[in-house]
C-alpha cells in the first residue's frame, strides 16, 4: 500500500497515469530540466513512461516517489521522493522538482521535511544523499537548510544535453 503523507499545505500521494499530463506540463520546460539530468520532454508518452518507472521502482523497492499537490486543489505541482533506495544498506537519495509556477513558495522544503521524516522513521534510513548541479543555487541552499552536509564535488557526474556537469554531493545522517 502506497503511503500518503500530509503537511500543513500539501498532500503527498501516489503518482498515477492520470498525472502524466501535469508531469509533462513542467518536464516540457527547459527551465525545469536544466539542472535535472533529464532531457526536456517533447511528448506526453515520455511523462507516461516516467509514471511507469516511479511505480516499478516502488514495487521493486528501489525508490518511492510521491506526487505533490496542494490540499486546496487537486493536481500535481511536482514530485519528490527517494531514488537509489537500498533497504539493506538503509540509504537512499532524495530527488524532487516543482512546476516553476510554484517555485519560491516553500513547497519544496515543506515536502522534503515530511519525506525525510518518513524516510528516517518509517524506512529506517540512516543515510540520505543528494546530488545537485553546482549552478542550482536554490536546491543547494535548501538542502543545507534541511541539515544536509556538503561532502564534495563529483566531476563530470551528470550529462545534460550532451554536456558534462560537476555536481555537489550531500549527505544527511540522522542523529540517533
């Protein structure tokens, strides 16, 4: 059963095929994919495949990705969750994105706090990582505010549009 999480303003829920159009609406924007390591979508079929990937990763216990929606209005404004989840080693990497209409409103950090809490308390994670483009100032700042420690720089780690990019690598190790 897929866990539904709630914050003051948000509902984090399972992503379904009905969400493909919303996902396409922001993954088809270069400004969203610029620091994502993902080519900009050009068809709704790509969004449908993303939904299938999220579902398969959850079924296979390799990841868990929530759709982010505001409580007062149905429809995704982004997604957030854990990639590279390895239950045996009690670790995962957090990833997220939002439609640009919802940037700078505190939604990403509000969702991230809830997801981190779930990962630590319910999944038993003892390490949560994050990999972020050096140039992604907003994401780098948010992770630091959430308690992540910068652990280093990975050279030529992610290719975006055929160009290699360096990334910061962060870690969060919860205090017991």
